[in-house]
C-alpha cells in the first residue's frame, strides 16, 4: 500500500508539524510539466510523506527542511505519459537528478542512466518518482546547489513534442507486443509449439498493422 504524500506545505505542517519546502529544481520541473500537460491528473502527485513514511529512509522526508523527491501521476490520456518522461529524463538528465523510478524500472546517475529492474515493494506504475541530490536517500545533499539548480529540465520546444509523440507511439507498439507475449510464454510452458509459432506470426502481423496505423517507419518502430 502506498503511504500518503502531501503536496502543499500548509497541509503537511498541520498534519506532521514543522516546516519544509520542495527542492527548487523539482519546483521547476513540476511547473514545466504543468505547462506541458495542464489538464493532467494529480491524484498520485506528492512531495512530503506522511507520518508512516517518516519512519523509513526516503527523499520524501525533509532533509535540512528540503524535500528531495517528487511524484507525478501517470496520465497519458491528458498529456503526461510517465514512460515517456522516464525516457526523456534518463537521456536528458538535469544536473540535480540522481535517479528516477517508474513501472518497475529505475535509472541512476551512478550507473550511467542504465535501465534496471526496480525491486522495491511499490512498482511505481501509477506515477514516476524523481529524486534529486547526489548523496544518499537519508542525506541527499551536501550543498543546496545539488537540489536547487534552477536550470530547465525540458528543452526543445517542437522537438520535445515530437519526441513525446514518437515515444507514445512506441509505447502503443509495446502494449501490442505484450498482449501476445503472455500467451506465447503460456504456450511454451505447455509445450505447444504449434500454438507458439501461430501466435508469433499473429504478433508480427499485429505489430506491422499498428506500425502502419501510427505512421512509424520500421526503423522508428525498432523492426529492422
């Protein structure tokens, strides 16, 4: 079960006591996301954790009065696909970014932004977790410059929109592939090679139809 996260200082102060602020770099990112997707859901947005969260090490807990983590809700229907954002931040890392988690995947600065499987208790499928500061989760920064850099996170204007559109299309292709993969694995487990091969052919055809419908080249779809 995901613990409660508060998203404004007044509410958190009344419930938890004490004062805090969000890292300024994360304020910049949130403002950019809100401009990119003004109608997005914020149901799983969060900054500071509740009392239950405070008993464990987390960047959602204030360190020297600063919260160094931000959660943003996955809402592709209203402009924020966290799969796209994960990939964008991983390949265009902000100077303050330390790691990102979404949908059982994590990418970290210390591993060169390689995508790895996230093995924590929460899959982060409904939101993306963005952490800043180059220290540990218990002590995220030495200097505030590690968390308060005001540089923009999203750059590129029309290029950014084109990239988002292409990644969304690629995600749709991945969803088509996954819909067949489960049945193919089941066929292999059952030793039904004929069914496996039939599903494999159906998968190729379905992916090709979806690629054409989305207007992607074979190179863009990773089919070359």
